[in-house]
C-alpha cells in the first residue's frame, strides 16, 4: 500500500545562502547609500505618532468643499481619457506590425510611443503648465498624453493578434487601407479597446490627483494647500473621500470590463 | 445585373513563394465569361494560388494574369482596387465581421462602389442598401438581415459570404473551398446556390473543391492541378477515374468523397 517515493533531492544550500546573502548585502548597501538608519527611525517615531494624533478625527465639516474640486479632478480625467483615447487609435494601428503602412512609419511610431511612455505624467504636466499656464487645462493635456502612452502600446499588441482573414476579405472586395482598418481590423479589437480605455480612465483619476499637487487643479491642489497649512484633520478627510470615490469608480469600471470580456 | 465581362487568362504564369515553394508553374489557361469551373487537386497543389492570383491577393513571379484583357496590377493601389471591385471572393472560413449584423456584412461588398468618407462614417446610400438587400434575397436569408453574424449557423454564414460577393455586382466569383467547413446537406445547398447564380446572372465562377464527387456533380469544366501545374482540363462529364488518379497522384479513398456511397 505504501508507495515508495523517490528520494527527495537535496536542497541547493549554496544557491539559497548565496542569493539570500546577496539580497541582504544589496539592501545594506542601498540603505547606507540614502542615509537610512533604523535607530533614527525609532527615535523619530514620536513625531510620527503626533502627526497621526493630529490627523484624527477627520474633519467632516470640510466634506462639502471637496465635491467641487473632486468633480474638477474627474473632469480632467474624462477629457484626458477621451482626447488621449481618440489619438491612440491611429498611433496603435500604425504601430501594429500586421496593419501598418510601411516599415519606416512603423519604426517611427514605435519609437514615438516609447518616448511617450518613458516620460512620466508629471513631466508632461510641467511642460503643458509652461505652455498654457498652471491649471486644469494643463492637467487635461498631460493626461491626454499619458492616456496615449497607456492605450496605444497595449492596444497595438491586441491588434497584432487579430485574425488577418477578415482584413484580407475587405481588401479582396476592393477596400482601401482605411476601409480595411475600419471594417476588417477594428471590429475584432473593439472590446479590448473599450477595456483599455476604462483602465486608462481609472489610472487618470488617480494621476489627476497627483497632478493637482503640482498645481494642475482638482482635488490634489486642495490636498496640497491643506497639508501646507498643517490642517491634518482635513487632509484625512480628503484621503477618505478620495479612497471611497476611487473605489466606486474602479468597481464601476471593472464591472463594465467584465461584461465586455 | 452588370455589364462587366469576366474573362480570365493566364499566360506562362509562375508563382514562387518567398520560402521557395512553387505555387504555380508555367500555367496557360483561358476562362471565358460566364463559365463555371471547378478546380481540384490535393492540398498544396496550387488551387488557392490560382484563385488569389486573379484578384491580386498573391503576386505572380513571372508571366501574366489578365482579367478582361487587362493585366492584374502587381501592387496595392487604385488600379488593383478597381479590378477587385468586380471580383467577388468566398472563403472557407466565411470571414464575416462577427459582431456586426448580416446587413452590415453584405454592405462591405459595396465598399469599393461608395465614396470613402461615406463608408468610414457608415453612411450607406439608399441605392447601395437596396443592392445589398437584393443580394440577401437571392441567397434567401432576408429575414436574418438584422441578426448578428455570430448567431448564424455555418451554412447561413456562408450565404452571407455569397451575398457579400453578390453585392459587389461582380463579373467573377472566386470561391476558395467554400464548403470545406460545412456538413453534407448544407454543402449541396451552397453548391446549388453557386450554380444558380452562375446560370442566372452569367457571373464567371471558379470554385476550389477537394471532394471529387462534388467536382463531378457541379462542375461544367474541371481543372486539375498537381504541384502547381495544370494536369487536367476538360469537361466534368468525361472525366474518368484515372484522370483523378493522375491529378492526385495516388489511389483515392473514401476521404476524397463527400458522400461515401457515391461511385465515380
């Protein structure tokens, strides 16, 4: 009855100890590099706890004044998603190897996408702020670029995996390149497009708050001003409010995305 | 239905694929307007290559293919689109836009006939909608016009494929293994549809088939290909068992017949 198990292979101790030791050394090296010390952290915990005490309870009286700025944050995110979402379509199509119009166009578009993705949203906010001044418009423009970076890369990969039979059939009836894209390619990848656009919207709501910190308007700006005035009970209120709002948006978005899948 | 004639001519045509495979070898072939031709041969014999050379989906390496005396353009562009406008194609895997309605799929056959800005905005002229509806009538599925293509059976989907080709008001229809994914009953219905369309509308029709009994039952003229070469060209009435053996290069089995009881 008792099955004979083959002998359990010995553990590779040199590898385990070597890898563990390497990670430990890397951590110590990095910690000293940035001047991080555990003892200082423990000594400063007192001021941390004072901060926490001052932050509680949340200032619920502040709530009505949050609705307007939060709506502005959502507006920035919506404009960013719509403008960026539309711009992503041609950029993604030209970056898909099976659909692009030529090697040079493909190469240029790929690299353009890579540059967009390399630069962070904050950089774009600063750039547009210099161009159009600090405020919600700069934020919306920055998020448009950010949305293009998110959607175009993901969607161009979806487009590369479509069945090329249908685009060929559109070609065979005498359809042009644009008609092939419109009727042969996009219908096959429309669901993933909507799904990525919703995902980009979720990211944009969060990103637009970060952009508010640097003056791009919305609730991030209120958060920054209250923090600068040491109104920690209000800061807590803002964080709670944003937490609930983001959770609701994410639930809504993932509900739709599941329906589409 | 239209005035364009569907004459096809191959002159010393060769197709060699980039991987070195020979798809067509020194083909000389003339097809008159209004003919119904069945092309047979084992897989890899060059049946698809022949059809796809006619509408420029495959390039030829040397020699010429011409439709109505005009050589098939060998690059994408306005001239090739103009030729394809009047050449319908039917595929083994139907190639419909699954999430769109039957009507939208049939309208795709009108793409080359309607201004580009209209097709991109999905604004189809009444005239073209009427043509699409007539094409659906001809294959007998008007009641499915607003059904999503994905909800149709295989046979119904192939009918939509035929209607899409008819909506082009074509001079030529190329059917690449149109019944290979269908059951025997549906197969006969689709083949009868193709024959009827050929007879009533005078559209030159080329059908690739791999079932020998079907080729014999529906073909008027049979063309046999083997390794890209023309090895048989004659009437379906006089084709013999040994001709088929020449085409296939082997004894044939029940797998080559749709109806296992059929005798050649």
